[in-house]
C-alpha cells in the first residue's frame, strides 16, 4: 500500500491499495476511499532514467496523473510486479550490450548493436541526440524517437568501447 500526493487542483492523500489487470487486460488501480477502481489506468516512467524503479506516474485513461510513486517499492509485491512488467512491455528502451558497427556518414551516426531486446541498427542524427547521464552512461535517441540505453561503457567488450570512444 502506498500514499502519495494526488496531482490535481486540490492535492489530497491518495493511497493505492492494489493494482491489478482485469479480465479484459486493462490495469485497474484500487484507491482507498473510493468504491470503484480507476479503470484502464496507464503507467509511465518519469525521469531520471538512471533510476528506473523510481518516479513512476499512475494515470487515468485520460492521461491525468492520479499518483506519482517515488518508488515502486511502495507497492505490494503483486502490484509492483505488474507495474514493472507494464513498464518493460510499454517502454521500448533497449539496453546496449555490445556494439557491432559504427558509421558516421554525412553527420548521421549509424550504430548496429546487440541489446537486451535483440540486434538493432539505429541512426542518430547528431550528437545532440546523445544524452550523458554520467561519465560512463548515456542514452541514444534515434531518428524515430526510440531511446537506447548504454548503462556503463566500461562494462562493454574492448571492441565496443573502441567504437564508442569518441563519445566517452
């Protein structure tokens, strides 16, 4: 069970009792003091990306924030797992594990990499689309708006580090 401030005109305490998936696959959020659950709720990860289990927004079907969780640890184990699964399925944020190829043609960077979601090739339009979270961690935003995470360049194999050396 968790409590958080409701994001509305008159903030009040909102306590999540549990979060479940109903028979039609929609997420339902049961809140204390309310008879009916919030149906067809949405889960969204907020920044910083370096803390993936922190600052998770629970929203109603219209996108209005109901609760901002400081941590998914505030939830009971079943609700926590549902939220984490939903974030994994809905947020396409592959983690780069190995860089196979890197090209820079006319200012467009093309990277082929193995990720936790399989092999991908993506294009980065400029260095402005590379966001450094720490000296060894970065996010690459491709031309389609997808984000690829490099958790720690120092943990990559030597060939991958060589491909990415100009950025770190």
